[in-house]
């Protein structure tokens, strides 16, 4: 009996199911069943379900208490395969894949629906998505299996697709569970930070006071929420500034600076996580921002509304575990340089990354006479392509000690500059030059415009695709950040599997941080599971290397107490 089945919801509310053979085609008759949850629940022996779209199917299963062990998301796989084939941006729906397979006109992808605050609706499911008959869907699936085999490293590409599908399951489960959130604590925080609310939705008391302070300092009425007005006021005071960013104005000698900076900080909280946000996004003690696995070209996650990945530190005080439960907050330690060690196979850097001690301190002891801060700047500068300041000198020092590691990112940068395809270790592919948009630098973590005027110029809209140097900086970073995202998916998949027999729930993830909500008595088990999942993901992703991927974990009742 096969442990792999496929399903396709039908227009009449039923569902078609069929067992699958090794070629991806039906190994038995297609059966029509009346109930999706019943069709899955009645087949506990199935370890992997193949379906068109996880957002279409899995939230409906979770709503009835049904979870699956593994899945294969056909549309997510199509996205990865198109990217690998250098066809980034082509329609990625199952209907489009079927049309390409049969030589017909390829339909455009339907638009994504807007987020619904606080709802448990499907994640990022397109509006008007075409449902295919199961036999057509499986024709696409069988062709995808063949396309995987044609890749240069088919074993890695299959693993990436499996990991991404697992990430889709994790994202749906996290959205279903929600991040524990105390509305009462949140309101107390807002009152303490912003003061009383005024009728009519105007600025709260503290913001109004700071705005008055800014105006008093300038000697005229100034709107601190309008950058153009602030820049004009500074100009009239004889001070030239190009923007109102903190890094530019904090060194300005003027009495308006202190209230202005405080106003900007509190204004962001009021707009992004104030009373309106609380009303819209928190329901029944849970915040559900709708996580999406692989939402960027680097594989990093995004959220569909709610600012789920930008929770200010002060607002984290509202993230509170249920009574008798705990939050296990885990941060991966120095993930990027450890990933660089694994993908470059640099013996010296692998030796350093094989210890669970502070990697930057170890690098500093080898290269920078014990100066940890300089070592950290140098390593991250190598990844991000920093050439200003001491960047070139630091890079030269790293190149002497870790030549293969620096050569690896150098080659990725050169490939990017020449317009070649650049891949992560598992095969996620950076878009070709024409497909790199203005937001991809931020997706990869490149500090756009903050500290480097070259970066600021290179990533303005419409500029990136024609600027080879900018793309080289992006691809230099892509091979590290993207490979880290691949590793993180496998870590999450392993952690999900380890928690399957516990009450523990994964409730939050971003880049290098994961939060598990669990009964207090399960906390120690979860901590061990996170460490084991990190080790397993390292072996699965990169093979047998000495590189370790340690986590710093904290067991707390409140998220803010973890850091």
C-alpha cells in the first residue's frame, strides 16, 4: 500500500483522492469523497499528501482538528522550479504549469487576496484560483518530478522542495494557533507610552506634547510627522539635512532634535501597533499575522499584514504565555557566518564554526587581536560586500585567514555582476538581473540607504536591474542568506516533527528566531528538541561538516523577558 496520496477539492464541495505511484501518476482509481477532513482522517497510513496549494487545503483541515505529517505543494514547487530554470516571474499556478506542459496559452496568476485582520482565513490564497481535476493536477506533478531530476543537484533540489512544503505546513499551523497576546497588557503599555487618547482619533497626549516641543524649539508651528516640514524648519534654522532619519539628525545640535526623535519613536508605535492595530489584529488572546514561508526571493518569511515580523521590543511585553504555559524563545547564534563556513567548506572557518562558543570572538582571536567588534564587522562586511571605511582592509585580513570562504562570496558577487544565475546550497535561485526588484535588498537584509550611499543609490526603484555592481552585492549576500533560509526550513520541519506528540505549538518564526508555546512541564523537552532540530537540519542541508548551529534559548512567561 502506498503511503503517498493526492487530493483535489472539487467545485461541489467534495474531494477527489488517489494513491500515487513512484512516477507521480495514480496507482489506483480516483475516488470522489464528500468530505475533505474525512478523506484525510480515514487514511492515517498516508505520510505525504500531494495537493495544489497548502493555503487552499490545510487551514480547512486544521479547522476540523486534522493535521498531516507531510505534504507536497505543487504551486510552491512550481515557483522553485521556474526560478531554478531561470524563468523567474512566469505564472506559477498549477493551471499555468499545465498549459506549459500541453503547449497551450498560459494564464496569468490570479491576484492575492488582501489580509483579513484577526481572521484564520487561508494564507495568501489567490482570489479566483483555478481548480484542476485531479488527473490534470497529477500530470503537472509527474512532470515536476522529472524536472527535479534534470537539475544539476537533484537530491538537493528535491530536499529544498520538501522543506518548502513543510514550511507551508508550519506557517498554516502557526496562523491557526496564533501568538499569545494580552490585550490588557498592550493597552497598559500604550497608555504609559502615549498617554490618554483624545476624542476623534487625534494624536494621544504624549505625542501632542512632543509636537508642541518641536514647534517651540523651531519657533513656529512644525508638523513632526511630515518630513518635508521638518527639513524646511531645519533649513530655516541654518541647518542642512537631507532626511529626518535618526542616523542623520541625532548628531545635529538643535533643541528640536530630542523631542523630534522621541516623537518619531512613539509615532511609529502609535501608527503600527497602537489601539487601532490592537482592535484589528488581536482576537481571543491571539495575534495572527498570517505567516508565509518563502515569501521573498531569498526564502525569508513574510507576513500578510499586521507587521508580525516587526514587533517593537517595548510591545513584546504584551506577548504573554497562557496560565501554566511558557514561551520557549530561541535565537540562532551567528547563523550567517556558520552557514558561510558550511557552504564554502573553508577549513579554517569550519573549525571556528564547529564550536558552540562565540564565533566572532574566535575569529577575533585568530585575525583581529581579540577585537570582537572588529571581527563581527569584518565577517558581516564580507557577506554584505562592505567596501567603505575599513571594509577593504578587514576583507583582506579575512581572505588571508579564510580564503575559501571569501572566495565563495566573491564568486557569487561576480556571477551576479555578469547576470548569471546564482543559487543557494540547495538550489533556490536568485532572479536574473531583469527580475531583481527594488525591494530585494531589504529582503536579503542589506541595509538600504542607511550607512552606504552606494547602496542607497543602487537600490532605488528601477535602478537595480541595470546596476551590475548592486546585483553583485545582492548575490554575494543571497548565497548566504538564502542558504540560511533553506537550513531554517529544515530546522522548523524537524522541530515540528519533534513536537508532534506534545501539546507544544510553534507560534512565531522570523529568520533566526523561533518561539514555541508549551505547557511549563514540556519546556525542557522543547529546548532539547530545538537543539536537536538545528543539528539535524545542519546535516540534512549541508552534509557532514564540523559546523554547529547552536541556539540561545530562554524559557519565559513574557516575550520581552527573553532578551
